[in-house]
């Protein structure tokens, strides 16, 4: 069956959705406090709910699962956009410094404004985190645009090199800021930077969801532009595409998606690298098909990674970002060897 056939796309989407449903089912019913399917359904449908079941489902597990799915979707889409802009299959939002810039802004917020804005309870702090993450990501993007220009154009290859340098610089700033924190805040920042979903709640979802709802349709609407960008710059310009302007707009959209995700989950790497690769293998190169599949694969990755980290070493917890990195590093090495062959 051709990779770009509608039937194959439908089968792939159905298979990935089934995988996501399986992960969600296992995540809801299993953990330190196991629950049966009947208990979960009664709790969700409000049929004679028990207090402990309410607490486990609505306060602990469901918010964490929903955030894992949203973060995976956003990172998968952002990774596909970054790889399309750079024409580099090894590109990742983390390599371009977007994650690091957003993370630095969030850590600065935790250091300076945490106590003033009631970080744990106030709605203002929750809604500010994506905005500040966006500001940090935009700062990283501005530096990349500044140093990756070549003869007035954004050079895709220089974009990668400058991104790595910017990421290292923001990583050093983040480490310096975290060392200025008191021990309790430092521990919280360290857990957050590792990509942990511990402490997720419905306010986090409310803070990041508007960004996904706004930017995902825009990126999907620009899928034809991403397709054309896979050609040489001269060919793309010959087709009437305003290359510089479109690249900047799509980078800004990717920054917004990553900032929204980083603000609630910390820096989770390799999702933006691996998910688009899997999507291309499944449904082909066309971005109108590949983008939603990359988002769905990212959802499955983060949800599964969080479940493994939450249960494998229980009662201790391993951050989802660490679990995904353990899987992602060998895959990244595999891609490096494959590109050299």
C-alpha cells in the first residue's frame, strides 16, 4: 500500500489512536493505587463516587495524562516544523535553543516572581508561565535569526549551528540562576528541568491549551509551504514563496508551541526529533498528512514515557524527559549513522 494513500493514512491514525487509548487506559488504572475499569467509569460518570477514587482520578492521574498528551502533540508538531524549515532530519527544537530559551525564562520567573505571584495557587502565575516561556523562546529565536543570516537569507545549515550555540548559552544561564535558588526551589527547578509532569493540574492545561488551539491550525494551514521548502531555495523562490517571511512565521509558530509545552512540563527532548521521523515512515513526506501523525506519535511517546517513569521505580518517580532521552539517544545515534551511509 503506497505511503501517501488515504487508506494508509486512516489505518495509521487508527492504529496510533488505539495505542494512545491503551496507554491512557493503563495509566488511569495502574499505579501505586490500582483501580478497576468499573471504578474509573463510576468515578468519571459520577455514579456513587468514592472520595479516594475522585482524588486519584481527577487530582492526580487525569491532569497528568492530559498534559502528557498535549505536550507530546505540541512537541511533535513543532519538531516537524523545525525539520521542514531547516531541511534537516536531525533538527529538533531542543537543538535550536528554543527549549533552552523558554526554560531560562521559566527558571527566572521561578526565582524572581514565585513568591510575589503565589506560584502554587494563583491563576496569574499559571497564565504568565507560557507568556514568559514564549518570551524566552522568542529571545532565542531572535539570536538565531541575527547570527544565522547569510546574504540577507536565513541559512538552514547555519541555523542548526547557531541553535546549538544558543542552547548552550541559555543552558549555562539557567544553571547559574538555579544555583541562586534556595534548596527547596532548586530541587523543584531541577525536577522541572528534567521534564517531569509531577504536580500537573488542570490550571496547567488551561494555561497551555489556548496556544495549541491557536497555533496548530496555522501550522497545518501552512503545510503546503513546508512541502515547497523541501526544494532548493532558488526553486522555492521561483514558485513565488516569500521564503524569508514564511520561515520566520513558521519558526515563531514553533517557538509558541514549544514555549507552551515547556512552561508546564519542563524540557522534554527527542520527541520533536523522533515523532516526525516515525510519521514520515508511516505516511510519507507531505506535511498535510505528516503533521497530525507526528502530533499523535508525540502524544503516545510522552504518555508512555510518563507512565514508565511513574511506575517502573515506584514509589520513586523518574521524569518523563529522562525516560524519553534513554530511548531517544540510541535512536539519534542510529539516525546519525544512517545519514552518513
